[in-house]
């Protein structure tokens, strides 16, 4: 890290779910997943996507 101004970059696999209204970000959810996603990772992603889809569609 010498000569880089003390900055470090961290990379972690995951999925970002972003909600927008009229082009503006109104919510952001980060779903971390490891190199080999687990059942719990899958369930967290399904839950976040479900919430995002329900948020974007009016109730029937």
C-alpha cells in the first residue's frame, strides 16, 4: 500500500438492489454472497427482490 495515499480497495461478491423514483435512488440494499452462495444467501436475495418488486407495483 505504499505510495497509494493510504487507500485500500475491498471487493466482496454480492448483489445490489436499488430502488428509484423518477430517476432518484430512494433505497439501496446490499446482499452479500460468498464465492459459493448458500441457501441463506439465496433466501436473502429472494426476499430483497420480492420486496423491491412489491414496492414498484401497485396492489391489485
